[in-house]
C-alpha cells in the first residue's frame, strides 16, 4: 500500500498510477520473492556462522554476533569477511548457498502477476546468481526474468552501497527514472529512491521510511493491482 499521510486512508488500487511510467521492474530475492515465514535464510545464517567460526576460531555465540555485525555494517557478512579476514568470495558463496530448497513451493499466482508486468523484469540479490536461479526454479519463477544479477556481478560490493547499484544498473542499462524496486530490507531502497525509482518495501510488518513510497505484505496482491 502507499505510505499514507496522517489521517488519510489510501484506496486499495491507489498505487496503480504511481507505476504507469515504469518499464523495468527490479526484485530482490530472499524474503521478497518468497515469504520470510518459510525460514529459508535461516539455513544460510547457520552456514555463515559456521564459516565465521572456522575462519576466526571464535565460539558459536561470538561467530553469530560477528555474522550479524558484518551484515549490519557492510550490507553482507561476506563483505565484512573480505574486509577483515581476506576471505575468497567464490568458495564462500558456494558453501553458504548449499542448502535445502525443498521448503520453497511453486507460486503460480505470483508468477502470473509478474508475467503481466510490461517491460523488463530483473532480479538483483546480494546472494549469488546461481543461488538465485535455484530459488527461482523452486518457486516456479524460472524463465520469467530478463536478467538475474548476484553480488558477484557488482564485484562483490553489496547493497546498500551506492557503487553496487551503479555497477548493476549500469550493466543492465536501466533508466532509474522508469524503474521500480521491490525489497525486504529498507536500507536497500535508499539509493534507488535517490536515483528516482519507485520503491516498494515487502515486509510482513508496516514500516514507514522517507525513502519508501509503498509498503506491502502481499507481493502478489500488490502486483495484481498494477
């Protein structure tokens, strides 16, 4: 829904006009193209904590703290590990994304809603592109997107860093003024907003931020209303 002005109640379809100019639709992956209740990323968190333990020799509690602190400070745990421990990102990404995808289910209604969008449809994730393709396949969304970009395509610079967006958007050739971005992490919508994109926060709980144009807890329903 649009973030309402105080005292205002938005109509259910009132967001449609805000997207009439959009011809490129950018979707984050984790907890955006699937609901966070499936807890897929919990598996990756555990893999990352195990990796931090092995690299640093810290105990499980300290390793989990470092994992989260690096994510908060740098945008990804990987970026912190690269900065502080010289970690090679290639084997790291393979290891932490070696998980069970069976918790994901195909979503034909979401597929139909995305398929109806006019223009280019792309995925941009802080995970790896091969991992993203596995998630899309499990969700029944494979073959639906014009491009899938992972953190490796930004030379391992993660969202929300401005340079990461610059590299991915430059690689894709999109016009931010004619694009929209859907994300579950509000930090990752600051740069897109500044670039002139329409921004949609996809989270179960309503959050209001100056750089977020719309919020939804139902991506399929939101897209169907466009």
